[in-house]
C-alpha cells in the first residue's frame, strides 16, 4: 500500500509505503546494482532506474476526503535510483571529474523530465550514504523523489526567500554567501564558481552548505565551467570528511532547487546540503525528542570550530 495521508495538526503529508519493510539487506555478492550496470553500454558510468521499493507511484491522483480528519490520496509520484558507478566500491570521491560531470548531467536530465510531468511539483535529488543513515545497499547510489506537492519545509524556504527579496531587494541566498565570504571563518572550500561552508546556523556539527556563487535557481542553469566546479566541490567536501574522520563518513546529501509546479521562482537560489550525523569519530547526533518533537535542533558544537577542522583538512594530495 502506498498512499499519502494528511496530518491536519502539523499541516503536512505523510507517505505510507508498507511494502518498503521488506527491503532486504544485501551482501556484495547479491548486489542488484552490479547486475544492473553489467550490461550497460560502453563507458557509461551513471544510470538511473526505477526504485524497486518506491514510496511514490505513477498512478491516479484522486484525493479521497470523506472526512476532513482522514484525508488521503494515492502516493502519486516517482522514485528513481541513480547508480553512480559500475564499480561496487567507487564512491563519489573516487570518481574522475568527468564521471561526476556525467552524474550532474543526469541530475539535470531527471530534474527536467520528472519536473515536466503533470502533477509533479517538486523533484528532490539526494543521497543517503552508509548503514547509519539506513542504506540497505552499499553500491554507490543516490535517489530521486518526484513529489506531487511541494514539501512543507521547502514551501517555507520559498516563502522566506520571497519575503527577503521583497524587503531587501536582493536574493536571501546571495546575501548569505556574501556574508559568509566577508567573515570567511566558516568557509571550508571555494573555487571559482562554488563556495562551501558550515553555516552560521548549522543544526548539525559537520553540516556543509554548497552554493553556486552566481544566482541560479537550479542545476539546469549551470554552464560547463559551473558543472566542472560543482564536480570538484562535491569531491572536495566528501574527501575532506573521510580524511578528517579516518573512515567513510555516512551522510545525507540533498539538492534543494526551485519547485517544478510551473510557477516562477526568481528569488530562489539552489544549494547542496551535506548532513552527516557524527558529532565526533565515536559519537552520533541522534534526532531525539527536542529535534523530532519541536523541530528545534541542539548543536553542541561551534560552527566556526567545526569549519576550521574541515578547512585545514587537505583534499587534493
Ligand atoms: Zn554492487
Ligand atoms: Zn541568489
């Protein structure tokens, strides 16, 4: 069963996808992604396939609300898996810039195609990495969810950036980038087109936000130079994480882009967020009562300090 159920208290949708309980934890020998890419043509490194355990399905979209208390509708949408590499052990940081550019091109293609489907209002590209984050398959891969609604948290972002633009006459995110560059103490990586930093308001110790320096609403607006610099930035941040921690750091990587509901979002500016749950090599930040119940995060580290650690960790040699 896959359906969306409306929570009238928090004013948000919940995806009910019971078949996902049966997702198996698979060993290397049973890896279906290795099988999937074996037959892929030529040098092709990156492919996207439908998720076998989708949370959203491409079917009808009738909302049933006999009662205002129990509003539900079929979980219309699409879930895809993006396989990063033919090699079971080759994560993003081990790939060449060209392979990463191939991945960025695939993201662009999927964002455009899924976003243009009728009823798809938000395309969310992400990667969950590591068992700690609940990943059942080790083969390097990311995912894409095409939502039939703009999720609440992102709707809030859109509204706040619109208000900021109206009040200050410029983009909220461009302002944040400028402020971080002026201070420079939280910047951990920078190249010509991108800048990555632990934000002033980081909710997790090693949270990193990566922005294009020019005002772009989605990855579709990147030129070749922008794609190259984005590829390098992703590689740099993950390499820094792994070198600093001394192991492959589990993380969530998420692309936040303009909604695809057909409206214009000239005030929005895309970013990629990296959210590892580690507080130190041994300690994990659990999302417990305060975080889950109130949405208020307690960060028991200073973003400036964490940024310093990541900044001085070399990624190239
Ligand atoms: Zn594999
Ligand atoms: Zn901007």
